[in-house]
């Protein structure tokens, strides 16, 4: 695997390439984004879901595409041009071309007085409307008069686009990664997720051996996960043993943890442990503060063990849902840190297993070359690690639980367990953490 700094640079270059593409719940921008991701992982499967398709209590919305949008001031100056920044247009705006007075126009303008130089991100997915998002400093400078409004968009029956990928392993037990492709030009709250995820997929594909299988999903937020769950619920409940939402994973300010609804799933425990090792001061949130697709994957009756691992959490940093969430805020180093966080979690989840002893009472380690005849402090500590692993591998505790119980890093427990398995002192048993 390439070094982390190189991976961070590669992920950031991908984000730069995807940055100008206008994305929403549906439309050609999503298709263009998925096509570029597929260049990196050709096995990515693309899907089109017709508008009006029922999925639980929802329906797939009409498809929205935009060719151009702007406002002409009374002085003849074009402002809020979609071509300058795709955040300028209210998401899912209906087409319109008309003259309008300032007082009426103000009812269709959105700005942030607390961030006067930021363009806000605002949508109207399920209510027909139109509007523009504008810097508050520019809004305050507007003068009375007649404005000419142009929105050259289409909102009609079409499709919702998404992609998924199954990377098979030795077991049919699956680890799920889910990320979004529905936001326009915002870096942490959109592009960091699919960009990091596609590089995780490339890394997983490169591994010579995988114990678990990996299901990776690129979807529009909320409606995408609801549709996906509605079509795969039985399979997901049977096979998914852990998983994560990949979102807001590219800045350098902090790490943030959002648990599953259960709060103590294997995904939760591994996520907390790895994040704590990387950043002991990470921020832990309550499921009551959720706002991403953990809402759907953890909903009652679905109850999948899915948590969210982030850098700066959505809705908790001032640049969130504005034009300030840009490619300067998201950095190669931040993206590399996000990639490494998930890589370590997936390594644990892939190798985690439950083992049981094959002997009654402690086995004689010396005759197997596992215990030196000469006792020293270093050798004694090593032997203590071995007997502690044996003591807690009881057919009930998986290796991750053992590592927490004996306060030994997971990688060391895994290494000792492999050696004990090779000497047939430990054997694998079927368990909920993924053996089959």
C-alpha cells in the first residue's frame, strides 16, 4: 500500500476533479460522479431507479437537471450564476423566466447574516419552489427595481442513480460501507465521503486474502438508503455484521464518533477503540444528535449495526452546508487521516474471530517453543500475554473483546492467537462476529 501522504494527495486530486459537478438527489451530475468513481473501480455496479418507485413510506422523486440559472439586476449585472457556483440555486428549483420586483424576489433569496461571505446550501426536494442562495453581503447591497430571473431546469420523470459493489471474502458475512453522492460543491460534507470510500474499495480489492465480504454503497442521502434497504433488507439483516457511514471525513480539526442506535455493536466498539488510539480527545456524540443515514440503517425493524466515523461532524462546524466547505478546508492530510481510521477498523473487523481452547488447564508452552526455559522479565511478560490470551479465548469472547479484557493492542492479540492456532491450542468457533 502507498504511504498515507501519497494516498491523501490522490484522494484530494479526485475531490478536485469531482468538485465542479452539480449533484443532487437525482440527475446527470450524479451519473457523471459515479462514472468517474467507476474509472477507479471498474467493478462498481451502476443502477437506475424510475421516478415514482415505492420504497416503504417514500417514493423516488422526479429527476432534476439544470442547464443554467441567474438573476439580472436593474443595473444589468448578472448575479447568482449557477455556472459560477452551483450552490447559488435552490436545490430542485422549478424552471422560471420572469421579471420580478425586489420585494417579491426577497421571498426567494436565502443568505446567512452570521456568515455574510458564504453562499448557503438550501434545497426544496419535495415541495415545488424556486430560489437562489446568495452571500448576505451581496444581498444587502441589492437596490429597488425590476430583476430578471432565469432558471433553465427540468423536473420530470426520470431516474435515481446509485452504485454498489460487493468485494467477496472467505465468508458471506459482510461489512457495509455507505456514502453519499447527492450534494453539490461542498468538500467535507460530500466529496470526502465517496472519495475516501472509493480508495478504501481499491485497498480492499488489493488484499490477497479477505475473511469477510464487503458491501459498498454510493447513494443519495435518505431516499437512497431507504430505497436500498427496501430492496435488500432480508439480506442485510442476515449478512451485515458491522458497518459505517463514510461522511465528513476530510478536514484536520478533530475526529467525531456517532454510535449506532444500539450503541454497543461490534462496529461501535471497534470504532471507539480505533478512534481513541488515533485521537484520545475525539468527540463522541449521542444517537440523539444523529443526522446522517444512521437514521435509516438503525431504524427499528432494520436495526443494522451501523455507526458513523467522521472528522468534523455534520452541523457542528461553521462552514457546514455553505460555500466555505471547500477544497481548502478539506486537505490531503485530513483525508489521509480519515482513510487510515477506516482502514484500521476494517482490518480489525476482517480478522476478528472467536476461538476456544483445545486443552483443559494451561498447556505446556515450553515443549512447543512458546515459553523459554530461562526466566527473564521480558520473557515472563511475553508468556503472560500468551496465557492471558488463552485464558479469555473461551469460545464466547471474540479477539477484539479479548484485547480489551487483557488491555493488549488488538494487533498483538491477533498475532499471538495465530501462533496458538498454528500449534492447535486454539480453534475457531462459529460466532456472531463473522465466522461461517
